[in-house]
């Protein structure tokens, strides 16, 4: 079954659970002495307030063990309990429905018995909504109850290779890098290098002139883009009418990919624990690689709450963040999917803000991108510059791109996307090392929009030079490959994005990377005042050289204004005097760009891991604004449609 055809059972639009049914279940649990009266009363009140199932509240609050809860639900619903230790599931039945679909529905077909198929369910309340689909696949079914961890463990054990392959091939073939000709490019690299050297040796002045023209064109494109984005920040946003109230809050799944993060695990749990979205509706999935047993052990020793769980990604020849996200997506329960990084410290009300914004927008707004900031900007000079650079990108450039109708290259964290839209575009490209930027373009190509949202997540600035270069090299390599994969069919891309979107795409992806690669050529012009000869000087003439120097100064002025304006929009307002020093900071990216270009030909899928937890920070990433309280959302009554 194709992943794009998945139809996850959406808790946000499924009929609300019966309050009487919850009360009856609570009475049965109380009579059996399984839950203390005070704890049960609180759980029942929480279920009524959030319109979540009582069983989900009990599970998330860890008031009952999974096997005890499954037994209680079996008695309550008059069903038998499946003993998965004694029943060996038939893998062919899993294939009839699809392993990914079984995970989405939380079901496990077991075997045929008396003309019927025994099917283990984790959530018996879902049976009325999924019975038709089950019977279409298997014929008459006999439902049984089993704990969800046991169901997912059996599916993983039996269809490990299928799920792994699905995670690696989820993105559409025409928009994925999985068929990137690595072997061919590696063989062609020496010939290409020799050809360039021969061309430069044969006509050095012409070669330098051509490259100079291209460098200047990309410089102008980036200057105009940043200048327009800066001008947009001074325009008031269009007024918005009153939004309809939310009848029922959705379940939100947040994936946190981790790899060799043993030191940061306890701090991660603390930071995510500050989120004030109702725990019964929050589904945090910690995504671990199978080989990373140390991080798994660290999480187990830290003690995971009931609303967090671990998903282990089977090992393979490819080991990237988007592959892990694709694999874990089938385990998510929410109709809204979010992504955090290991070192993230989000605003406590972030999930509530995201839910409210999605509710206010039409379904064509498929993705929300939060603002990233750093909580250790004063560690050293690199941290200060990195903080200013991030402020410029997330507080000036990205909002400007949104207002200009140019596709947003997403950040790798604090992005939230409607589950249906994510499935529609084929989720992430497992082979792209900047899967976030690629996803933003594919959303735009499907006519879906991304908006920035005013909520902040603090991150740890990567402020050691060698790790900084490795991280920046991965980002630049990913942008190069993203540009290449979508430019396979430029006419089709023009039609998908429109003229403005297409030209903006060229500036953001091709123009920016050209600037990094060709920066040394532009720097060489600053040697002219020192009397050093330049091969292009005679071809340009005195007038053109003066215009070129004026352009250089104007570009630096635009960059300076963007960085100062952005820094003053953060809580790090006193960092703005460091903005001029970014003139010395960005040359580091040139070295990273040439390394990235080499890896495009030799190691396109190599993921340079960035370690975290070296410079910690507590507290929120930004001053708290007026908070959107979840309690105020619960108490509103609406006649409007549900989100997602």
C-alpha cells in the first residue's frame, strides 16, 4: 500500500467519546480497586474537560499499566483479551491491510478461526469507525483487546524490512534524491575538475569575467531579496477577523529525533515537560536509532512520563534524520505533527498557539514554522554571530518571503504540519540532508502554504569552529541538492510555483550557495586599492569598477541593517553592536560551501552529526507574551468546523 494513500484515524474529527461510557468505566475500575478514588476522580474530570477518552488519560498519567488497562477494557467492552505471547500472528494478514496502516489503526490481524479473522485492537472505542475497513480487507472479524506496545512490537518484528523500506522511499520518486547518481558523479569528478582547470588556463580573463558576472548577479538577487524582506517587516500585518472557537482540541504528535544524546536526555524531558498542552492530547515520540543503545538507556533511567514514548528505527545503510521521521510517522497518533530537536526549549504555550492558528486558517495553510533563537548567545563570538544570523533569518527573511509569496525553506525544528498534508506530499525525503527545506518546497508545489508563527524555541548555538563548519557544510550541501532535484524539470517547477515563487526559489537556493562559493572572487576586488592587478579590471573599466564597489558597499549596508533590525527584535537586543563583525563570520561558510560541493559528488547522503549539550541554558527562549491558555480554549463553545 502506498504511504500517500494512508488515512490515519483522526482523533480531532472522530466522534467524541461518550461521557456516560467513561463514567461506567470509572465505576468498574473503582469497584475493582484498580485506581485510587481521588486519582480516578481527577482523571475523569480531565477527560471531561479535554473531551479525551478516560482510557487515554489513565494511560498518559500512568495510573494503570498497559496490560492491566487492556484487561479492564476487555471486561468493560465484553471482548476477549488476546494473548500475543501465545498467538503467532500471520504476516500475510498484516500485508492485506499494510503494516503502516496497521500501525495507524493500532490493530494486529492474528489468524483465521472458524471463517473469521481474529484482530487485536488497542483502542476498542475505535472499532465502530474502522470495522468497515477491517472487513473489506479480511471479511468477518472477531475483535480482541491487546496492549498497544505489544501490538506495535509484533508488527515491527514481523514487518521490519517493509517498514524500513517504506521510510526510505516515502517521498515521490521524481522529487527525491534516492536515485541521485552517486557512482557516476564520483567517476566524473576528476574529468570535470580537469576540464575547469583547462578552461581557466586557456582563457583566464574570460573565465574570471564570467564567474564575476554570475557572482554579481547572485549578490544583487540576495540584496534585493533581503532588502524587500526588511521593508516588509515595517508593514503592519493585515487585520484578522474573530476566529471561531474550538469545539474539541486535536491530538498533537511531536517527534524528537535523537542520536547519541545521552547527556541531553534528562534536560530534554524537563524542557518538554514545560509544555502546557493537555497531556491526554499530547503525543511525544522520541525517535531513536536501533544502534543507539546508550541514549535508550539514558531515557529509561530518566523515567519517561506516560505521554512520551520511544520508537526505535531499524538500522540500515542509510541513517538520516528524515528517514527516522518517516519511520516514526506511522507510530504517531495526532492530526498535527510537530518536530523538535534534542536541545530545544520551546515556549510553554507553543502547542496551544499552533492549535489556535491552524484553527484560524483554511486547510491550504498546511504548515506553521516557529521562530528559532539561541539560549547561549554569550558563550563566545561565534555564538553571538550565530544568534544574530538566526534572528535575521527567522525574524526578517522568512516573514518577508511569506509576505512576498515565495516558498519557505523550513527550519528543521519547531515546524508543525497537518498530518493529511504531510501524507499527501509524501512526508520527508529520506535521502536529503536538509529535509526541512525540501519539504517546504514540496508543500508549495502542491499548492499548500506555510506561515510563520510568533512562538519561540530556544536552541543551543553550535559555537565551536570545527562542528560549526561541519553543520554548515551539511546545510549548504542539502540546499544544493534540493535545488538540483527540483530543477530536474524546470518548466514543471515554474508551473507549480508560479513566476514569483520560481524566481524566489532560485535566489534562495541557487543565489545564496553561489555567494558562498564565489565569495573569494568578490573579495579579490578589495586588493585593487592596494595596487594589486586584477584580470577583470581592464575588461570592466574605471566606471564599472566604481559601480561595482558601490554595489559592494550597498550590499554590506543592507546586510548590516537586516542584522541590526533582527537582533533588536529578540530578547538579545544588546547584541546588535556585534552585527558588523558578521563580515568576518560569513567567510567561514565559504570553506563549508566548498566542502559541501565536494560531498555533493562523493558523499551526498552523509549526515554530519552535531553534538548537543555542551552549552546549556534554562528558561524560555523569549519573554512570555500574552499566553493562549488551554483552559480558555476548552471552555469555549463553537459552531465552527474542527481543525484538520
